C-alpha cells in the first residue's frame, strides 16, 4: 500500500536547502536506492537521482544537472582525501555522501528539514475523506507515533505502509487507533528483526546484551563494546566517548507488541525480554 503518489507535483514538494548532506551509514544498497528514489519524488527542484561510487565521481559528477540528486557512496570510511576530492568535483545543488562508518554529526538534516513536512504530507493523505481506505479508518494511522520511533524518512514511510498492510490482514479484529498502534509496533518488531539479521550470528548475543541493559553497561567489558558496535553498525545505536545511546526503535525493544513482531524471525524470544534469541532457520 503506497501512502504517497510519487513524484509529488513540484508545488507540493519539500524544500531542502542546497548543500552536502550525509546519508545514513547503515543502509544496505537496496535501501540506499529506495531512499534516493523517495527523495527524488519529494524534494523541490529534483527530478532525477544518480548513485555514484566515489572513484567515478570525477568522471560522472559533471553529468549531474541542477535537478539531479547526486548520491556518492564510499566503501572505506578512512579515505578523507577521497571525500575532499569528491566534494570538489560536485557542482549540483543537492548531494549526499554515504560513508560506511558514522560521523559524529551531519545526520540531523532529516529531522530538521525533511520529517516535519513529510509528517504533514502523510497525515493529510490519511485524513483525506477520498482516501481509498477511508472506510477502513486509515485516518487512525499513528503517523506521529511512528515518526517518534525513527529518525529516518524512508523508515517512517515504510513502517507506515507496513502498518496498513498488517491492519488490512487483521481488519476483522478492529480498525481503531489502538488497533493501528498494535500493527505499528508489530511492524517495528519485524523491522528490528531485519536489522539484527544483518549481523553475523556470533554478534547477536552481545548486541542483545546491550539492549537488555538499555545501553548502560560497563565500557571496559569487551563483549559490551562489541555489542554496542554491532548495534551502531545496523543503525540501532550510537557510540561516543565510551557511552552508548540507543536509537528510538531500540528503546522500545521490550514492548510486548514489538516482541510479537520480532518472533516472526526470532521465534525463541522470550515474552518478557531478550534472554534467548535464535534466528528462524
């Protein structure tokens, strides 16, 4: 179920100031592409996107017009000279850099410029009495609650679309605001599981230990550090100066509704927490 009919008409689009922005470090290639496609349909003045690995930037950057969203991907987070070189070649107004390890700052542009307008667009779409699911009470879709559970625009849209799909499957149980919230948290659990499945099997227990103590472990503990780093690699936490900050999705990991969704991929998760987790074969 697509919530937005993209591309939006230009007069309905979101204004992002021209500049160089950081793409989320943890997105796999398919999500990087989907995010570029979403931005191409949402941003004012953008009508196409171009994904370029950084060695090709000197050759291809000149092909990007003023209406191109240029996304430059780096495989090595330590190549500062390459980043500087790539930036010098870029002339189009909007460019994104995806570096595989998180930087201390540079990711707040989604919260500042993108999400507020996107939330309004999504809420207005659901409130429209001509919406094809108006009789299914799609106006009760918890747009703002979903926005509080993620810092990223792509994840917000995909969570809400999955929430609608889940509620359609369980419509006989109700379509109240509470029912939609249950669907949302269930889909958060599934997405949480998808993130965990990106880790190596031997990384999962340490990552879950960090979740079980809500990020408040002992930094000198090697396994705690390894678990925190694993969560950061998949975008569920940030690590800085020996402290761990769980992301909004990770902070609700023990909600029973989230655990319900998580069990679709990790069937041995206990109802009261994270004591035992084994991925579904």
